């Protein structure tokens, strides 16, 4: 086997509680023998860490988040860039991009790439970007400057909020790109002539961390006001998660149906959602718990009666890929109620291993929630089927093997 190269992995921010799927992948690649250095475009803002972050051994290097905050570092990157053979090609590409995206963000990505090119930690021999929007911009610019090959993992928001011209440029430049849903995969394949360089790779789950839950699920039916059904939702309070739709659905539940909901996650829309819950008369039934560590989230999956997530396509085109929380909840035999958006139907099939309704429809969502609350046998049947689906088809080792194969193929070509 040819020697494995040092990979510089460019991330938007690290560590992030909402991106366990990335941390899990990084740990998997390390365990598979890959030598990683993490390049983060932003410093962490979360006050907590998941256990997986502490298991990752890779060094983390932080680029200047805003160029004016570290002007000397940026200036040194620019001066060093002048002597690089790829500098002229980089500026040519930047000047071609600039009229199509005349923004501070475009200059920031150039500056970050120049800093990365000058500092070039740990003798990197390959670049890999997580997300095909801004991290891939820094990665591609650094690739042009240093003549280092690059690859990319695309996910959800980054695909659907990027203009087609930019996706096409990057798909044609990267050696290969993987993405985690068939909808994203098919969209990107339409935008490049190099269709074989786009690959579908589900994130999957570390099933050792989310092992089988053998405990008994409750028999709650929503009839007892002293023991209401427990609805759980985990996700950031942002538009694409559809929490306003979920709240309106909860407001439509029958008056004689007793339930409570707990929400785990941060997000800029929390205040608005709490105000909406008050307006709808739901405040006393909902607890907003904020961000939590993975082991605490797992405990909630095991105590809840059902999981709800009303995914939608946001006004700017942003949407989920396949929300990792649906995979996690399903692994714990917890029935999920969600919507027909993006990759959700690739995991959940309505009436088979979950309840899936159209997005933006509080009435249908309320009907599905009511059915799940009132029927413990239905919850058990769908939850058991959901766990089988995850354990058969969403083991993250499959994704790690696929990524390892893509990297190994490149090493063999180079040797």
C-alpha cells in the first residue's frame, strides 16, 4: 500500500455541537490510519463539546476569522503569495469570481487561503473541504496557489444556497466530491460533465456510541393529564427546521390529548419560537433546553415517546440533507414524525418505519402526531423497523470505507 498523505481538512468551524456527523467522520478516518490536520475558518462558539471531539487527535489550526482582526498575518500571507507559481492563476480566478459575488466574504476567503498557503501546517499534501460553499472556496483558492489536489464533502445548505455557476466551477476543479443525500447527489451531477467524480455517501451513525436500547417504551396514550406523552425534538432554531410549523401543529392537537415537548438545540430563532409558543398557548407544555452534549441527547431519545422534526425548504433555498438526529432517534427505536424534504424519505418511509407528511402542513403533521401519541403499538412497530433500517444501512463504517477507498485510489495514482 502506498504511504498515506497528510490531509489538511478545511472546516467552517470546529468543534461544533451541531456537526457531530463531521466529527464522527474525522475520528473514523483517523482510526482508519489517515493523518489529518484540521483547518478551521472560525473559532468555536459552543460552550460544550461532544465526547467524540475529545477522541480526535488531529491538531487544529485557526485561520483569521475576519481579516481586519489579524492584519499582519494576512499581509504576510499576501507577500508570501507573490512568490508562488500559482499566484497569478489564483488572482485570475478570484477576479473572475468577484463580479459574480461582489462581497466582503469573497475577499475574506482569498485572505484566508493566502494565510493557509503561507503557513501550510504539517506539510499538507492533500486538501479536503467540508461543505462546498465557503470552506470549499478557501480550499480551492489554496489548491490553486499551492498546486495541491483537493476534494470535498458537500452536505445540504452549502449545496442549495450556492449558485450553480460556483458549484460547477468547484465540481470541475475538485478531484472528487461526496454528498450525503440522493437529491444533492443528483443535483450536483447535473452541474458537471465529470459525473463520475460525484459520489453518494450517507454519513451513517457510530452504532457503538448509539447501541441498541433494550428498555421498555412507555404505553402512554395521551389520556392521562398527570402522565402526558413526551414529544422530543432536537435541532437548531433556524428556518429550515420548521419549528414554527411544528408549533402550529401542536396547537391543532385535540384538546383532550395530553402531551409535553422538550426541545434541544440553540439557534437564532429561539426567542421568536418562544414568543410564538406563548401566542399559541403552548408555553406551559414546552421546555426549551438549549444545546446539550451527545450523551444527554441520547438519554432523551431513550425516554421520549416520539420524535418530531418539521423539515422544510427555507426561503433562500436552504434545507436539510438527511438530519443526523433522525438517524440517531431511529437507532434508539424512537418513532420519528417528519416531512418529505430532501433526504428524509431516504431514511423514513411513511407507515413503514416512521410517519412522513408533506412540509408546510400543520394539519397533516398534527394528524400524524395524534396517531403516534394515541397508539403505543404503532410507535413500537415503527420504532423497531426504524432501528433495523439504521443498523442495516446507516452504519458509518460504510461511509468511512468509501472515503478511504477514494483517498487510497488517489494515493495509488500518485505512486
